[in-house]
C-alpha cells in the first residue's frame, strides 16, 4: 500500500471517530438543531468515505454502484454540515442546490460509470461547489453576536482552514484530469488536505456547538421564563441604550406601562396555571403588536412595559388599540374569558435621569387609568391624549 492509499484508507475511520465524539459530547436529544445536523453530516461523510474507498469498491464481489452511493453520501454529509452552519449563523441562500446535490452526484456518477475521467470530474465539480459554498457560508455575516456565541470567529477560521485547502486540492485534481496528466501528486495533495480537513472539522464543530449553547444560556439569563419577554433587570439595562440614542439624535421616545385588570381576582378565583396562561397570552399579544425596534419586557408580576423608539404622538394610542383588538380576539378563544388591561404612557423629557424617571410618570398615568374605571390608556400629565 502506497502512502497516498494509506491516507485515503485512514479517512473513514477518522471521520467515524469524529462522528462518535460528537455523539458522545453533544448527544442527540439535548443538543441544539445545529449539533444534530453536524452529527448527521459527519456520519454521512464517514459512510461516504468508506463506500467510495478503493479498498472496498474495488473488491471483486463489491455491489455495482457502491462507489456512486459513496460519493452521494459524501455530498449528503457536506449538505448536512451546511445546514448546521445555517442554524448556527443564519439561513444562507442555496437550500435547493444543497438539497439536490447528493442526488445529482449519485445519479450522474452512476450514469458515467463507464467513463472514469468524466465521473471523477463530476465528483470534483459538485463536491468542489459544495465546499466553496461552505466557505461562503463561513464568511457571510451572521446574526447578532450574542446569537453567534462567544467563539464565532475561532470556529469560522478553523472551518475556512479546513475547507479552502481541500477545495484547492480538488480543483487541482479536476484540472489535472481534464489535461490528461497521469501524475500522482494531485491525488496525494487531496489525501493530505482531506486529512487536514477531518482533523480541523471536529474542533470546529464542537466550538460552534458550544458557542451556540453559551449564547442560548446567555439569552435565558435575560428572559422571563413564563412570558419569554425581557425580564425587568434586562429591560432596565437595555433601556439605557435606547434612551442614549434618543437623546443623541433628538428623537422622541415613549414608555407604555401595561397592567392586566383585576388580575388578583383572576388569581383568587381560578387556578394558578390559568393565571400563568393569561400572563403568557398577554405577553404574546404584546410581542406580536409591538413595532420592530421597540423593547418589551415584563417589569413585575402582571405589569409589562414597552419602550417605543422614534415614537410619534399617536404611537402609544395605536399600540394600545392593536393590543386591545388582539386580546379581544384571542382571550375568549384560548382562555374562555375576556381580558382587559389598563395602560399609562410617558414621553422622555430632557431632565429625565433614566428609565426610573420615565417609568414613574408612566405608572402615575397607569394609576389614573385604573381609577377611571380600567380598560383605558392615559397619558402623563402635560401630554395630550
């Protein structure tokens, strides 16, 4: 066995070992969707390398089409890894192409079984295109840095270090095949870069999975568990940025404070689960009706707040009406009872020291709405309704 043959013979075992490590460390049920796609990808790569190995497909008793099935599995593995990247970063264009590539490669390779050079060129072109698109996915901007996790740059660089040399070697082999060159160096180069890619793939995938888990845990620390909205402490922290932006660019900003009417009575007359469902429904309506760029949070108990950036004078009234319409439609259907709320709002003033001053005036307006008979929106003193 030559050195090049030994390199290719080791690849299936190396890929399988990486897949087993991913399964053990990530798990299937507890891992996020990206981690599961990564496991599927590495298993498919290991299977493809084994089926396409000359040591197996070249056996006299090897079934016809074994090599075609192997290259199709390789392509499927690259597609699965691409899907994992889309879940860890953000969805990328090219879903249909990545989905169709394994089928096209498997069928095309089987049809070209009598033309060795043509079949080899087809493998290099399709797998090379998939590798190139993996590289593009690693370089395109992703979601907010919090959602990308703490190690985004590290695992992206590892991914590029795995993909780019392998892509270069595959292109060199395709060109060499087309020129009719019988030199063995392209195959040796492909074997070496393939080993490098498999060596770097495992830490890259583990770092990506860990970064996503860290991001999800960080998000949970800022989220109210019952409603899914920002909790009170995180609401106060994030309000600093919105207030600073409003002052810097001299833009209007308003805070709307919302409180479910007779919530204590609802808790006393019904089970706690029902009250929790009512809060979750109300929070869902708030989240659905708020504008993009606004900040919504659960301030305390049954009290919620919406910080409205670039808020026109009619903004709080428009939000209030949309929210009442949504609650009127959803509460009887989902809870079997009607729900109402009172609301008060205040506008950011030059003398406000922060959220506390703004919230104090908005809550004063809320108390006025509750004293006036519930189910109303009131503005702070000095602001026209």
